[in-house]
């Protein structure tokens, strides 16, 4: 089968290879991949830095966001069957640790990932544990179903804590998940949604996703703009996706007194934190990781199935698997929001 692999450490190191299809063992399923999205984790692996990159063995097929059809199941698999159209939860929990036993499998410390610890979804076929399958209706858009996994992060961030209904929300950083968060916050009742990102393509997409305003923090003060739109109060909720020191500074400058900062970013390095800024406005900081299993999926999937939010502005490119490295080049050049690799 054709597949996109990381074959050596460091920057790039990608190659499209012909790999064998692995038959499913007990508890696993073999899935024919239709579409797979490139995400920030894939870009970290492309760059060759960070903890995830250190876990890779070579070659490893990258990718974890996907939609595909089950073509074979291993022994003991009962909740999915051949012919099911599935998306994948990208976390493979251990199911036995304290976090898993207490309903918090999304933060299992022993989590493994397709595209990191096992071969992933940038391939014609992928073999994964059937326990991470989410079964879709047969008539759902395969491209939209491939986005359910990242959409779940935006839904998790939106519903955590006090939610967003009747509140002013600032989305700080409008990569694909930030853009989805704009639409999700609007759907769940935010009265004001403000997007913050220096990239003009992303700001344009944010407006299409339902933002009331898209701010370029390189050209104006994001904090001043947010306070101007909130009668000087600041945002009730700031959802942080940048992971950059300047973005984090803006994040705490934008949040209002006793508001909430919902932290979704994974910084590439340690950074200074101004406890004085936190002390001044006293926001609650919530650490958002992945999707609550399977609560978040139950909330996210109907948004796609019922066309309650429009994900079209997020999909910027559709690239054949044989040309998959081009998706990474487009993202690095700032020319792509979310490329889908068509497998």
C-alpha cells in the first residue's frame, strides 16, 4: 500500500513508500482510509523536534485524523463491523490506570497514538485498535468525518467550565482547531466571538466561520480591541491555541476579571508566566487536552451530521496521497489552513 512515512530524524525526513498491509490482531480492525487531515502534531514530527518526535521509530506512517471504511476485524471485535464508516479517536488509552478507571481516559498517562507509536493514517490502509473507532452514519461526508477528531478539541474547550452561552469569547490563534472553535462557540451561544491571528488567510476564514471580528495582533493591540468590544470588561472566556509567549501574554491581557482561560496549546518550549497578570484579573485556567471519551464525541458529531456548523472554510487543500509531502510545505509557507490527504 502507498503511505507517507517519516524515515529519518530531523527536519522533513518524509518519503512516500510502498508498505505491507498488516492484518488485524485480536481487538483490532483494518480500515481503508478515505481522507486524513494534517494537524499540528504532524507538523512537529515533520520538524523533528519535541517529545513526540523522540518517540518515533523509523519508518513510521504519520497521521491520525481520518475517515475510512472497515474492511476486516480481528477476533473479539463486536462494536464495529466490516463496512462501517469510522473516524478515529487518536488517543489509545491503557484502560486500566487510575485516570482510565475514573472516567478520564483522555488524560491517560500511558496513551499511545497512531502516527507516533504505531503506524498512522496517511496510507491507503491502517490497522488500529477497534476500541478507538467512532462509527459514523453511512451517508456522512467523508471529508467532514475526517475532521471529527480535531473538532472534538474545540467542542471540549467550548463546553468545559462555565461553557460559553451568553458570554464573550476570544479565540487566540486560528489554526484549524481555533477556526472550528469560532464556529462551535457561536453555535453554543456565545454572544460575541473574537478571533485573533496574524495570518490573513486564517482571519478571513474566521469571519466565514462566524467571528464578529478578526484581529491581527501584529498590527493592533488585541487586548485593547477585545476590551473595546466588551465595554471595557475583557472577554469572559479566552481559548488559547498559540502556545507562543506573545500569544500567551495577549491571552491574559484579553481575559476579563474572574473570566476563564482555556489552555489548548502545547508550547514547544518552556516560557515565563506572569503570575502578576493572573493575580490581577483572577481568571480560572483550565487545561484542555483531547476529547473526553466518549462524551465529547457525542456532543461534536451531531454538529457535523446535522450541518449545524460549516467546516468548509477549514479545508484549504485536497492533496493525493502520492503528493502528500506538499501538504506540509503549504502549511510551512502559510498558504494552507487544513490540507486533507486523499488516500
